[in-house]
């Protein structure tokens, strides 16, 4: 097992990885930018290394600086968290060249699933259900209209290299296809440096279901149930839950088996997520595979009792999975609510500044109810303009309750944060 690992990330995910490493007796190294000198993850780690200026392009996204930090501290392995370099094929290759282990999937699997067009082709080859669509090169808006007419409206126009809702448009008519095609291409070019887009059938009233998979370097792959992430805003997830209220055992098994088939097809060897869009009739179609730890992974940990970060570290160290598919059981129900520093009076734009008041709920487990708060900030900390404004992920888990007539009323848990000049609250919406 590793003696020291470096976390190539910041915020709540860096803190979350440090917690598991500490439980495993592994020392941790944090990296930080000028803007993060006083950040919580820097305080929590055993050692910390400054890697550059505040902008991510000059710090957290510079592979050479991460490798150099490993050399300075003697870190044997790197956990990428999510975002930043986590799905950049060049990152694990650079680490391998330097004799450092990447705590994540092999570069070939990242490459195979990193391109949405190629991943859909791989999924179809692995006999995974895919949305009807066109994955070839689309020449211009006239060609796009012809394709959409053949598929049938409504259609979704999506960037091949996209994510976070960027480079995505829904079209209900010929005129919307022509306009959406050009807008999606321009946005994809600006956001990802790749203007390729594809068109597929848009599923009306869809549910966003994702299957957590876990593989090792010995050919073993299992699935750990599903998460539902249908509550979204601007195509970004807000509330996630496990298990999904939509699925039954038969559908869950079908989706899980297809996710495992795809993972095996690309020799996947870490934690990863296969995302599907599902209809109300429980039909489902492959969307994409995320070759990293997901933001919403805690709900899966809560209902399975499996620490995904620990499993990633053990797999990276060459250990075989000690969990077989028959050992995976879903217990109770978990919900993750993302808490952001945002200004509700300015269309929920990021609300940056000092976090002058922060009163998160106490993490606890009592009478079958667990409250977990994955956070990367503390009172007095700074919500920076350079990074995502997420403050915390409030996760709650409870066993399935008694019949409604016997169910007791309980007080709801609230989490509130205040940034200088504006107030951001987690609220029902």
C-alpha cells in the first residue's frame, strides 16, 4: 500500500479524499494555488505545496507542476478528484512516465470514454442500449436539419467533447435545429476547443439515471446500484438520490449488467459511472461514461456501505476487489443536496467573497438516520471567483420507514451560508 498520496484537486473533494487516506494510515499532500493558501484542504493535509497563481490554467491544470510536487514530497500516487485533470488522458501518462501511480482508470479507458461520439460507438458495440441518433460528421446546418428530420423531433444537439450542459441545445423544429446547430458548435469550440457535435433523439420527460461501476486490474467489474440525478438546473445536477424511485429490481439489474459490459469492453479498472437517460416506462439509453469519481458518489456510499475512495486507492495499488456482485446490497435511501454560494436576486449567479457565517449541521448517525456534510470551506474562508462556488454537499440517509400512519414527524435540517455582501441559502426549489 502507498505511504503517501497527493491530491491533485481542491475544495470538498480534496478534503473528502484526505479523510479516507487518514483512516487508511496514508499520509497526504495537498496542492494549492495562491488563492487557496488558507483553504481547508491545505490545513487538513500532512503537507502542502504551492503550485501557481489563482487561475486554474496556471495551477491545478498544469500537469508538470503536479508531477514536480510529487517529486518534492515523495508522493507515490495521485488522486485527481473530479474536474480539473481527472479525465485528461495525458495526466496518467505523464505520471506513469515519472514513476507515479494514478488513482483512477488506465489512460486507454479514459481515451475510449472521453469522446462522446466514440463512447457511443463503443457502447453500441458492447450491446448497450443507445439513443437513436447520428454520430458521423455533420457538415453544416442543412445537413443537421436532414438528420433531425430522419430521427424525428424533438432532438438534442450535443458537443462531442462537452460537459456541464455546454454545447447542448434541444430543437423541436427545422428552424430550431439550424440555429441550435450553429450555437452548439460555437459554444463547443469556445469551451472545449473542439466544435464537433452530434444529434440524437431527445427523450421527453426523461429521468437521469447513472450506474456506479467499480473494476480492478485483474478483470473484475461490479456495479453498485444507481443514482437518480433528474433534478437539475441549467443542465447541471442539484439534488441526487439513491436508489432511484423509478427503478425496480429487474430494470436495475439490466442497467447494471449493461454498465459492467461497457466497462469490461474498455478494460476499466477503477470507480466510474455509466450514465443513462430513462423514460417513464423504464426504457433506458446510454448517455456517456464518466471515468472518475462523481460529485454525487456519497449517496452510493451511504446505501451500500462501500467507501469508493478507499476502493480506488486499493485498486490503484494492485489489489483485487474483495467485493463480489452478490455482496452488494442497497439499504435505505440517501439524498445529496448541493449547497452553493449564489445570489438568488441575480439569477443565482456565483456570490463570491468571505464566508462570514457558516453553520453546517453536525455530522451524526442516530436512530437509523445519518447526516453527512462533505465540505471544503470553514467560517471565515473565501468563496473565490476562480473556482466553482459549491460550499458543501449535505447528504442524509435513512432506512426505509414504517407505514405512513406510524411515521413520526421530524424537523428538517437546514444549512445556511452568508458571503460578504449577499446571502446564499440552500432552499427548496
